[in-house]
C-alpha cells in the first residue's frame, strides 16, 4: 500500500478540464492529470436520469494533497456538485510512485 492516490473528476468542457488540470499541476497539487475526452455520463440528478458529454480527469496525487485537490476542484468547477473521488494506489513501479511524491512537494 502507498500514500498515492488517483482522483477521478469530470468536467463539462475541454476548456474546463484543461483549466482544472493546469491549476492542479502548476500548484503542485498533482503530478499529472490525464484528460480523457468526450465520455458519456448517465446519472441521476434532482430526481431525473440525465446524460451528458464530459471530460474525465485522472489526477495523480498523494493522500496529503487530496484535501487541497478536492478544494481546488470545488472552487474551479462549474458544476454545483462536481465529482471528486480518490482511489488508493496499492502498488506500482517504485520510481513512478516516487515521482508522484516528488512532483507534489
């Protein structure tokens, strides 16, 4: 087990996804953010089933930085309730995991 996390979030446009990703990396809150374009999300919102085109963000960070990542997403996001969930990275190439940690110091 490591202290590294992948945080999942979605954005409503490419511009928003890039703005969030750039902020997180520039502020050293994330080592890397992958943007997966044009996914379709189907979800329940305010009692109705909705469908939207979104951009998926895969954010590499640490447990220590997760709170700041979460706060930045809330601040920068256009959604009333943005997705922000963290998944623990159990294992990986040690040097890559070290790079994540070094990148967010």
